[in-house]
C-alpha cells in the first residue's frame, strides 16, 4: 500500500475564496493527527509548474492515494490529468475536496471527512 499525501491548493493565496482560513493551520491539523504521510501547500497546481510539481511528486509510484483540497474535485481531476498520466499515477487514486469559502475549522472537517471515507 502506497503513501497517503495531502496537497492544499490555494489559487496563489490571493483568491478571496481562501481568505477566511489559515491554510497552514488546516495542514497542521491533519499532520498532527497523522492522517496522511505527507502534507504540503502548493500555490497553483493547475499552472504549468503545478503540472511539473505533481508529475515529479508522483513519479516512482510511492504515493498510493493523493488527496487534494482546493477547488471543485471534477475541475481538479481534469486539470491534473496530464500530470497523473505523465507520472503513471492512476487517477482513480485521486481524491479531491472543495474547501473554497470555508473557514479553518470547516476546511479541516471537510478534509477529515474525505480521508475517513477511505478508512470506512
Ligand atoms: S487547481 Fe483549483 S484550487 Fe488549485 S490553483 Fe487551480 S483553480 Fe485554484
């Protein structure tokens, strides 16, 4: 079984949709409970260098499940497809959750719920 990774994607940190949360505290809450093997914030995964980040991260196959909290999951799935393909990562192992317009607590709960679905 591969590692579980969490990426927080935040529209460069300038979008009003993310202004009501402390994104670092969101990541810390998940880390503290050891719900994933690694967690990181990326400013813009749907940009070209975001593709590069994703394909580099996933290359080698050590990540079994990738959770991304950001915009709408269907949008993320489409935007990350090329990077997943480039890394040989099966898109079925991607889990997305939208956290836009949430506060810190709401975002933490949404991510925990997403991860819990896999552990049910
Ligand atoms: S993938 Fe979604 S959350 Fe991330 S920068 Fe692009 S639009 Fe924003």
